[in-house]
C-alpha cells in the first residue's frame, strides 16, 4: 500500500491548506539597532559571524530548507525582521542562484505579534542553529531590564534560572575592556563575570594579565582556573583549616584584639603549630618560592 499524497491528505481532511505570506527580499528590512548579534564576535567553536552566514548560504544553495522569517509591519513600507536575521543575509548571498525567472526572490514569512519587549525576548529564545554568545545574551537581558522587566520575569520568559540572568547582567554592565576580551574569545564569560563581581573596576587589568599568562602557557584563552590558579587538594585545605583554628585558639584574647587593631608587629606561637604549617606548605604541589 502506497502512502497518500499531500493532495489526497488535504482532500480527505487529514491536512488543511493554510494561507502563506511571502515578501520579496528587497521588502524585508533589518531594524537598525535591534539585532543582538555581534558581527565582530566568534562563537564557542571559533567561527566568525560572517563565516556562519556563508555556511548557511551554502546550505540554501544546496537545496536546504529553512523556517520562515518572522516579521512585523514597517511604517515606511515592507516589513522589519524580528527573527531570522542570519537567514535573511544568507538569502541575499544566494539570491542570483535561486531567484525565479523574473530575477525575484520571494521569502516565506510569519507575522509576529507582540510589543517591543516581546520582540527582544523572541530573538533571545529563538537562536536558530548559531546560539547567541554570552555577551549577546547579556545585551538582550539588559534591553529587557530597560523595558522594566525584573530579573525574575526575564528568567521565566527565556527559560533560565535567576542566577543565570543575574550573572549575564553583570557582564552587560562590565567595562568595555572586559567586554572586548570576552568578544574576542580571549576570556571565558564565566571568568569575566566572576572577576567583575569580585574586583569591579580593576577587572579589566586583571583579565588582561590572565590572558597574557594563558598565552604564555600555550592556551588560547583565560578561564576561571587561569585567574584563580589550581585549587589546593582537599586534604591540604582541611589540614590548613585545622592548624589555623589551633593558632587562633592559641592566641590570648587581648593579642587577637591587638592584631585586629594593627597594634602589634610580632606574636609568639607554639613551635609545633609553626612546624605543622611548614609541613603543610611542603605538601602543596607546584608551589612558588617567595622572591628575596
């Protein structure tokens, strides 16, 4: 038994025809400042924005099928893109190869309904094929905050945690030198966010130093591990915690008070505690000796 054709499926009521809307590519426009894509950035795989467009164009040229563009009416005529900016650019690259006999390229579209904030939320949650980078998402969340959305509302709309939104809002507010390092792929977004959270205005300089350190070690970017350094083994941390607790208990209350006030330069400790500290330090892997 052969499968029915689509025409037969429509005839027997299994399928239903729907009106399709198409616009000539020249009547579909990008709204200035709306798209979150960073045309100078690279994705997690090191692929540039321009290269991703060319790859998408090759897919279309080879007969690949893409979803319709989402659009809204434009006062000056035609429509503005809401979702599908990369697809629209790729279609421009292959227009001459796939245009009809009149040299026209008509693209299927879907009307978008919603306000300005809804449009921003749409491009955040869509991300066909090439996901938005952390910096692109950060700009999107900041735009929603400007629309008076709370972090909780943003998290609920985009399907992420409140913590995720808060972290990217830190990146959105970071200084331009920090954002430039993230955009270039020289610093992981998580590392940048943590550094900004703890060091504020000094984050840019610290991250630049971490990048230099990473490159000297043959790594292509700085991560949280590069900035923090390797974590100490748990046994060493536990031993340090134990001996420091004994040191605190060994100090009289008046000495502790004087220490906190900066009123003493020297304290006396039991030799056994000092010996334990030296032994623990010798167990630290790849420790650096202090300079003279």
